[in-house]
C-alpha cells in the first residue's frame, strides 16, 4: 500500500513540481549568468533546485566529512556514479561551488542543456577516454580562481550498484595541474532511480567526503595515473554499503 501511495505521489505531485522547478532554475541560471554574475548563478539556483528535489522525493540525506574539503583551494572531486539522484545529492549537499564535467548528451536536454552551458559546465564526448585534453583546457580557467571540478570517473551510471573501472581523465587533470583529489562515496541513489527506470523509490541517501589525496610529485604517466585511480577507487569503495561492494 505504501508503495502504491508513493507511486501516485510521484506522478501526481513530484513530477509536475519537479518539472516546474527545473524550468524556473534553468531560466534563473541563464538570466543571471547572462547578466554577468556567473559565480553566483552557476551554483546557487542549482543547489536550491537539488535540495528541493531530494526533499520532494521524501529522501533523507546524511552528509559526512565536509571538514576534509580544502578551504579556499581548487580541487578535483571524484565520485562513484549510482544513479540520476547523484546529481541532486552532490549539487545540493556538497557545500562548495564547483563546475560539473558532464556528457555531451546532457547539453541536448531542453533548457537544462542551455542552463549548463550558461553556467560554464564542461561537456565531454560520450566515449571512452574522450575529451580529457578538452577538459583540462576548459577547466584551467575555473581552477585558477578557486573553483573546483566534479567528475564521475566511471563515465556512466552503474547497472547493479557496484562500481566499474575508473577512467584516467580526472586523474590526468588533477596531476597536470597539481591539484588535490577528493574522493566522494555516494550511497542510496541507486535505490531511488537506477539507470533504465522511470519509477522513483523512496530511500535514504548518504554522501561521504574523504580526505584529499595529494598529486604533488606524482609522475603523470600511465602507471602513475592507474595507481592514483586505484587508490581513490579503494577509498570510495571502503565506505560503500555492503550490497554495493
């Protein structure tokens, strides 16, 4: 009975309100960035939208480890990618301004794609290894002024809740610019809206921020990047719920 009531709530209340919020957020973001205040409007409207989405979905959120975020310094956040609600969890609750690195396909979504471009988010090609040089070039101007970057090194959402192999693009970026890597573990979004599903399920979510990993002195060759990817992958995996390991 609870499941049936939640499905009705999803389609009769959540979805219509979410669509209106998304449209308003996109329009506010585009207008604010167009008027020259990108630093504010590329972050705050999206943060509010994401928090409201989690609250509307009736999904409680727990955050741990914000003290590990380097104060006043650019960094590269790397996170596992469980489902669509990863976006809302990170955007709404990480607590610091950042730029997304996202797939090209998102840029084709009406209003959302235009808002993302206005906000200066970085689009990469939807293929293995694609766009790492492009990401570095576009990211440098943001990283230079203290803005951070968020990347899903798996490249796509998981099909079973468990992590897949990490790609090296995020690590190349951090190593080339000598920036700290901050691993993030996400738990719960897979239960709410996994890839291929249209029906929400109410579930709690957890965001865990781990201590930063230094890239100073790292030789950014293939072996060095693989070791760095393996290290952060193990850190992220260490805080996953048992069913996701």
